[in-house]
C-alpha cells in the first residue's frame, strides 16, 4: 500500500474531496501515506511564550525540510507541504455520528480514492491473493511467488481509523505483506463501523488467528498492524492471551493508536507537522467504540497489563508522526511489563512513512523482516 502519483490526487478532486477533508477522513490509514497533502506550517516570529497554565504558545514557526533524510524523503515532505498551504479551505466536518448513511457515503468516497493505488500494489506485488472466510471473518490470503518460509504465517491488520481501507484494499495489504515476508499472509478484512462497532473488528482478528494456528505452529506466526491496525494488533494479542490461546511468536506494531484519549504529547506537538493526520479522529473513535470505556485495554492497549505476557514486539514511528507518543508510551509499557520490545523512530518520518518508495521506507521493511526472522527462526 505504498506509492502515489498526481493522477490519483486529481482523482480525489474529481470525487469532490478537498485535500484537507481527505486528510481528516483517512487519518490513521496506512495505505493513505503517499496521497494526503501537507498541513500548513507558517513562518516563525517571536520565540515560545508560556501561558498561565504552563502551556507553550509557540506562535508561527518555520519547519524546514531536513537535509538529514534521503533526497526521496525530502521530496515527499516538500511535495506534501506544497499541496496544502495556509490559504487552503478548512476540512469539511464529519457527518453526524448517528447518520449511518452519511458515514457510509463518506467512507465509500475515501475508499474509492484508494482504488488506483491498490491496483498498482496488486500489479507490483510478487504474490497472488484469494478470498476466504476464517472463523466467520473475511480474510484475504496471499501466497508469495517466492515462498521463502513455508513454515511461517503472517496475520496482517490494515489501518484506516477503523473505518477505511477494507474490501479490495485488504487484498493489496495482504499481497505486499506476503511479498515482503515470503510466507503465507492472512490479512483480516475486519468488520467496521458504522454497522459494526467494537468489538466486531477485534473479534474478527482473534478469530482469524485462531484458525491460522490450526495450520501453523504459533511459534511460527507473527501478527502485524499499522495505525488503527496497530491498535488491533496489540489488543488482539492481549485478548488471545486472556482467553488462553497460545500467543504468536512476535508482534509488529507500526505507528499505532494506543490511547484513544489522544492526550499524549505528540498529538499536540506534531499537530500541523504530520502531513498525513491533520486533525483529531474523535468522531472515528466514537463510531468505533460505540460508547464503551476507552480505558478498556482492548480499546487503548497502552493500559494493558503486559506483565501477564506478550510476545517480543517491534514498534516503529517517526519524529513527525502524530502518533509518536502513542508508540513511545506503548514501548515503555511493554518494557515495564518485562516484554522484549524494540522501538524504531525515524528522522522526520510522518505517520505511516514517506509513501513507501524511499530508502527509509525500504529500510523499515528490511528491519521488520530481520526482526521476524530473529523470532520465528
């Protein structure tokens, strides 16, 4: 779910979506990284000023494209910044939470925007994809053309703020993960709001895993997820543990949502800096949680008790990622619980990477595969 070109940005306009409106709709969607515009950052004036409550009022700032990243990553950030300037119209509001029909149209427009990208992923991926049902859950099963690890399996969970990126886009997620990992990949096309709020998605992820370990040794299975899929990855493993299933050998948790309060530091410090997530996703969270207590570890996994067990975990974020703090806090919680956990934070990387086709993106994928190989050997 990686690359994007100008023709698809034009397609977004044809669908009547402003760049910032789309950014709001697709907040948290892994596959959206290359297509969303930048959030405007203006010129610096005075230095920071402290308010009476201790908050810093930074004032207009200049955020340069750093020279410490690859030319390709610099170009991604520069183009993202150029696509949306300070004079861009504000994002359109989300539909009312109770209006299911409006939300379905809202989601469908966002999904349609992703079609050309998914087409390219499927054409490029070295894998074939078939559809099946596993434990009642819809699953895209990808077989790599180069089967390097026939004894391994990967369960992949897509992002999309629990609302976007389902259907055929899951085929692209499965194909890419299978190509990268060289093993059978089971990408969960989990049920989503507004028709299916929590715990439907979580139940589908657990059901898929339950079926996978009937075919594969759990010691040869990894669960991965990105953004809201990273949330589901961590939550599903907590539930797998709690219901007494054998846990997977490893977890790959990429730029995850770990605390639905959105109170962590980078939600403030990187707001307007991350070109992918341009505003809070409270509405999508509310659709997903359907009134449940967001302190529930199955919703905000950073609150889980990891001392009871959790597999070795690979966590990834970037210094411009609005979910950097969510990632850091989960890493700290894992270490506190005695869990082996690696935290990889990339220079200037926004939510979900630099679009998938930069040296940094490729190195992230390589580090993930080294981590999987270490724990599934």
